[in-house]
């Protein structure tokens, strides 16, 4: 990635809950600043809805990307980045879909829907 990363947003939607087994923490970058290099050929894409595909590693199954076809940014799984990232969590989104086994703590922004990117 050649450009800046957005701070992390925690997604609590039903698809993320099922795909990740919990909420998903994503940062994002402008698609024009992202170059995916896959020398081992393990990046796979799953079309999770009409407009969204999810990138994952076919070798280990790790979630890597969330890509909305009409967006100018590519969401990147924060846990897939080398540490330290220097990023902070800035918001919780899709909070109306929280699983019943946890609660949100802290004073971060909370939204029932997604962010205006």
C-alpha cells in the first residue's frame, strides 16, 4: 500500500459475524494505492453478495479483504497487517446486529449502519 490507511472500524453485521466467528476489524485504503502481490497464488475471492466480495487466503483461510464493487476503497483485515500498525479503532458499525454474548465498551462512535467512507 502506497497511501494512508483509515483507522480501524469494527463491523458487527451478520455476514461478518458468520465469516469471522465474531465482529470484523477492518482498515481501508484507496484502491488506487493498493497493489496485491500473490506469488504463491493463494488469494481467493468469495462473492458474498451482489456488490461485495471477500478476499481470503486459500492456504490458511485467513480473511484479508472486503471489497465493495462500487467503492473507491478496499477494506483490509486489520489483523492481517504486520505489527505495529499505528492504527486505532475509531468506530463500531452495524451495532444493531451485535451478538448476544458481548457488549460494546468505551466511548467510540457507534452506528446502526455503515460509515460514510
